[in-house]
């Protein structure tokens, strides 16, 4: 099969995040199974890839540039809602429509006879770009029970739940357990709360790993705040997450955002790293017994108490670590099982054409 994924809000290597990582791992799983994946996405400003894209589009007269930076075709344009050109060039058998402009992209694909599966990876309804009532019947996937419930409540949509695909080999490490790690210290992900927690625990080393590209003023504010807390180290984004989890004792996930899942929790669990996170959205589903869950509006002092217990009480830590490792091995998050379900949804979609 030729499977086209869409990520209307940007894609690797320009934009990183749970949706992008999950799409990449599904695309690679399709390649390994003998299928042909591709991604349609929007361009992000800045960087070498933008200039390469601009040159390619100027030389060819096309709206979309095509690159193989991820090991499979990625089609990029500033405004990806009109999919006509990509359909003509890639000729997909089916499209998996995801975050960003889902309705106009799905509508464009359906008008060209491409069957679509809508994969819900967040609950940001304002990013849909329209009303699902305008689309022809389609299949739906959600990345958590929380996400599925929200779309059912909002639109009456029933969806198959498939949590993010996690290739444990990419994340599993023999950790030295030397720091508390936060992935993506943006305000939405609880960066401000994490800074306050770190200030209350000066004896503990914190590592903040950047992920989302922040606005200049937000990034400047982050740098200023972190500089005032000597036990925080700020690191740039990396594709080598083993190097991050290889030093983590605890993953801190104080998200203030309504998380659809919480992929970093599942990644950390692969190494038996427990998570201290919030009760927002689907994050509790991702953490499960492999960590501690607090209210997102709990005061920093309460977070500091919970963190210190995880850090200092070895017996308690070992229990959480074992639970995290066991939770990572549960059948419903097995990549083989998830991929089988994903293919079944596609096959059902094609069978109903």
C-alpha cells in the first residue's frame, strides 16, 4: 500500500513533538512491512530546509517540495490544504489525516477519491479548520481513551483507540539515575512550574530538554529564569533520546496543557524511569502505575514533597521503577499489536470503498 500521512502543523526535522515522533515510527513500521509511506506537511520558517524547499519549488514550478530527510518522501508547502499535487505525484491508496487543518485536508483528499482515516492526536478543536459534518464518512483513530471520549462528546464520533507507537529500542537505556528530566520546558508543558519546583529542591539536579520551537520572547524569558536556578541545566533538542533517558532518575511532566496522551511518559517507562506528572487529559493513562500523579494546579511545595520522596526513598523508587517497566510491557501498548490494529483500520477503510 501507498500510505500518505498528513501533519498540517509541521514535521520532522523542522518541528518535533509526540505527533511527529509517532508518525515517523508508524511510517518506518510500514516500510519494514513492505509498504510505501509519505508525509504531507507545512513548512516551518527558518533553517536550511526552507531554502532547499524554496529552491526546489522555484526550479520545478511546484507548490510542494519533496525531500527524503526522514528516509521516506516528505512533501512540504506553506499552505498544505490543497493536496491535488501530492496526490498526483504520490498516488496514495489511503491517507492518514492528523493534527492541523484536518477538515480541509481530508476534504481535498476525498474529492480526489483518496479514502481517509482521521487520527486524532490532540483535542485542540480550533485547529480542525472546519466541521466534520462536511466530510464523507470515514474511519477514526484516537491516541487515548481520553481523546476518544472528547471527540465522541463533541462530535458524536466513535474511534478506535491506538496509543502512540513506541519503539523501545530507540529509548531504552541503562540509566545512571542522576537527574530529574523535563522534556519541553514550554509554559504549556509546565516549564514555569518546573522551575519553581527546582528552586525548592536545590540539592537535586534538573535537566530541561528543549523540544518545541518557542517564540523569541518566551525563549528569552525561559533563559532568564533558568539562569537564576543553578541546579537546572538547559539542553537543546536532540534526536538521541537514549542519551537523555540514560541519565534520568525521574521524568517530570507537570503539563498544564490538556494532553491527549503524554508520549514522553511511555518513552521513559521503557528504561524503568518513573514519572511525576499532572492529571491533565490523557497523561494519567500514559503514566498509570509507573509514577505519581498530582493535580495540575497543586502548589510547587506539594510537587517538591512528592519529588523528594521519589528521589530519596530507594524502596519507594524501586517499586515505581518496576511498575514503570512492567507498564511499558503491557500487551495493549505492544508495537506489534498496535501496528496490527492500525493496518486493520486501513484495510477496513479500503474494503468499504
